[in-house]
């Protein structure tokens, strides 16, 4: 699923490295979890 999302972003001209994308997704996910607590 992450690969599909990265491919989709690439098609729209995003030039982020996969690792950077993963970090951003994890940061967003972590912040959402912290908000729920």
C-alpha cells in the first residue's frame, strides 16, 4: 500500500525520497495516536 501511495505521489511530481516519506507518515501516525490518548 505504501508503495502504491509513493507511486501515486511520484506521478503527481513529488520528489521526496521514500525514506523521507516514511518518516513523515510515521510522524503523522504517531501524532494521531498521541492525540487519541
